[in-house]
C-alpha cells in the first residue's frame, strides 16, 4: 500500500465483503458529500430523511476517489470507482472494525453526561504531543460518527481517542464493541436526556455500556465525586476491569489539591497516583479543572508521560460553542461574548454562570446571561429551568435574557431587576439584544443545540441604530 493511501480498493472490499471492479486508493473517508476532501472514499448512507446515493455525483465532482454504494446510482458510470456492498451502513461499520483490527493503537473511549467533548480534546492534545494520535473530530460520537472515526484511523496511530455519546439505552454498547477501548473515561453522570430514562440511575447504566467492549485488563477512569460513582465502579469490576478514580475526594487516586481560577485560564495543583503535578489549563472554569483530572488519569493509564501531559494542557482553549470567548467592537467600545451555545444542561448552566462572573468586569459593563431552552429533560423540564434562579442570584448575574417556552419558567421566577427580556425564539431575542446590549457588557450565550442560540452568537455583530435625537425649530 502506498504511504498516502488509507484504503486500497482490495482492502476495503475485503473488509466490507463488497466488490470493487476498478482499482483505486482513498486517503480519507466521508459520509457527507458537502464535506468531501480530495481523495476521500464517499460512503452513501441512507437516513430517515436522505439517501446518500443521490449525492454520489456531487461527491465525485468534489474530488472523491471512490464511493461505497449498494447499487449503481443515477448518473454514475458503471466503470466509476465504486465499492458495491449489500448495505452501506454495515459497510461503514465493517471498515471501522477492520481499521481497529489492523492498527496497534492504544484506544481510550470517552463518554459522560457533560464534558466528554472537552475531555476528548484535552486527551487529543496531550497524546498527540507525545506520539501519533487519532481522535474523533467535532461531535462524531454516535452510531455513524464512531465507525467513521475508526475508518479514518491511520494504521500507524499510536493512540486513539474515541468519543461515544447516546440518547437512549443500548446505544453505547455497540460503539464500545467496535472501538474496543483499553481505557474508558466517564466524565460524570448528570440528569441529561431524562426524557428517555426513568431516572438518573438509568443514565449511569447506559454510560456504563462503554465497559462492554473493553479489552481484557482494561481500565475504567471514574469521577469519585459523582453520586453514581459506586454504581459505575461495581459495573466496571463486574466485567473484570481495573478502576481508577479522580476528583476532589481525599481518597481519589487522581486528586485535586488546589485550583486558582482566572478569567482566561485555571491553575491547578493535583496528585496523580502519588505523583505531585502542577499545571495550567488554557480554559477557565471549575468544570475544566475537574475534567482535566480525569484526562490526566486516563492519559496516565494509557502510558503517557505525566509531566509532559501537564505542559500540554496550557495550550487548551475552550472550543467554539463550548465556552469560546470573543471580543467584538460595539459602538464606541466593545463587548465580550462567551459562546457556550452548543449544548446545555442544569449542571453545565451552573458551571457557565461561574465562568461568566470570573475576571475583572468593565466598570461600565454588565454580566448578562442569554439563555435558551435546555432540551430532553422530560416532564421536570420547567421545574429544572426554574431552579436555575438560585444559581443566577448566587453568582450575582446582572440580567437574564431568555428564549423559548421552557426558559420562560426561569425568567418568571427571577426578581424584576434581573429580567432583561423574554422572546419566543433565538431569532427574536437577537433583535431585542441588538438594542439592549451596551459597550462593556459581557454576555454568556448558552442553550441546547435545538434552541439555536448560535443564531445570536453569529448575529450579534452590529448594534441597532442609536435613537435619533428629536429635532425642533
């Protein structure tokens, strides 16, 4: 196989039990024709509202070197670079399994109710600083994302970091069996996706499915501060796994000694398996600190150098939509925006409120929470929104602007002086904010992805025109 080729036609055909009549090589794998890179193998998946076979022509036009299909698509030559399989989703999974089998990488799986993507990015940074590392891109953590991530894994990878998410029970188990992790990190268990579970214990059991596919002698890295720790520990031990815990608990093997929060970073002193370590995380917030403990415990379990791992954390920045901080010109001054618009849950809301209040505020400015609905919370949704009021008051947030029917429950229980405005949706709230935001303000923008709070992040660039002074004779 040529050095640049991720897959040859023969290898892909053997892995998927498909047929390739024309020889080809692929340097990448894609399931979205809009994101195809030159040299990719495009896999024509079928979903509830789309059929990838309709986009094979587009994929070739964008530079795809081949396409995996279950029939000859309209407009495609029979002599094109095709890999014909019985089922393209099964073919994607087969490629992922074959890539995992042929690669000697040590694999860490990451899951949890909140913090899994940030933890995955910290692990990526730590491990890539020490050896060739492959990791999930963005939020590719579901039944399509995990096999896609594995299918893209170069054969010479030394480490692999695979994020696994779920909305229902029974979803993580198959992903774990595909990825076969040596180490599994569960960041925490919180009341997220409650509409699909009877209780939080059900969420813990669904996350514990990550243990199902782990390699013999595997290591489970668990948050000792979490109320479901013992349940997860027992599930790991029942499968013959080793357990490594982390947190503020005095008996945790990876233990927080001290943290010093700052507006742009966090300074941390910790102990990992008896070894003292001090480091800086280039992202603010206590939740980043606790997650970093789990990351260091997992990196240590993967065999990484601990001191070098601590140094790598200084380069971590909160990603777009997950706490990224931006400064934008605003009339005669500027405003600060904390973009936490990708997702939201009650614990992540409270963590974000703490970040909003960090740092020195502009003397003219206000700390403003711009909040959208937290989704998938089940019948207690309104109650969980209203309960955020205590945290708003505790952190001294100046104003709350809210969008969506669920966030109305919070807005209505706030003291009048804390209420900005409520709107039906994010687009309406954007127009309100354009007239209300002042230079010097700091805005936290947060909500579940379905609340579309990114509309406000993307649109809050230009203030509404200042009111014209009345003219007279």
